[in-house]
C-alpha cells in the first residue's frame, strides 16, 4: 500500500505563511482530502476539507491540483498557538472496499 | 458540538489479558473508527464500521477485533494483550456515506500500557 507522505517537520516565524504538502498518489477517485491539527495529549481536530481546486475557510486554505495526487495546506500568518502536528487524511480503495489513511504527519514549530 | 467519549484516558493491563476499549459518540454518526498512534508511525487505522454490526479491517487489524451492537458505541477488543500493543488508541466518528467524505471527530485517546 503506497504511503501518504508529508515532510517530517517545519519551522516558521510568527506572522509568516506556512505551506505543508501531502503526497497521496493512491487517492480514491471520489474521495475527499481532509487536514487535521493535533496538540499533545489530544485527538486530531478538523481544519479543512476539499475535493479539487481551492478551498478556503476562516483558518486555512487547501490547494489541490487537477491530478489530485497531492494537496497543500496553507496557514496564513501563523502564531505560536499553531505549533502542532498536522496530518492529511485521504480515502483509498483497498481490496474492493474503501478505507482511509493518514499521512505521516508534519510537526510545525512556530518561533517567536 | 459532536462529542466522542473514550471510556478511559489511561489503562494498564497485563500480557495475555482480554482488553476492552469503549467509545461512544452522541451525534448519530454512521461511521466509527479505531486508530492507534505510535511515535514515528503516525495514526494507523485498525478497524472501522459504517453501520451497526458492520465492520471492515484497516491497515493493522491483527490482534484486534471490534464490536458495534449499537450505533453510538464502537468497542475495540484486544483478544490477548501483548506488549507490542502498548500505544495511544484513538476513536473517531463521522457522518454520511463514504468514509472519507465528511470530517472525523476524535476522542482524546486512551493511553494503554501492557505490562
């Protein structure tokens, strides 16, 4: 099963824009791409979801190219409270049925 | 707000014991999931369920089973606990058809130690 991969870690200064990319070349045709944020000792929390092109909400944007084999989470003007691990989640077809797989996770450290 | 409640935050069991981890959601969601999370390995899907009494294997089902007798409750069972099952276990739920088409809502996890 092909892995859904992300950079292991990223550092950013406060106030900068951060872009985190996820590679998911085995995404199922009709499935969405979802991004989560996780703080220590908590479960992941939903950030944004999309199917294609660009989606924006009050906290982030999600860019998905036409082939849908990757996606990029964009966090505008990060603050210290954005220090967390970020995961992408995609649906994949496996053994005749559908399931989900998380990316490997990106640890974002925001620096004052 | 959706609430996903896992029965224990911390649990310590012995090798060979049968262990039950319980998860309850209060939003009438169709889909429920069990993951384990280990350092360096991220979140890995153990089992999921898209309806009462229905279950599908995830990426790492060996050594585990699940039960979903009621829509709001999804139980993870370690048939004979082993030390390599020491981990953080996370339960999640989501609504709708298609297991990835709606956001998942997570509990805060159960940190299980097998001695």
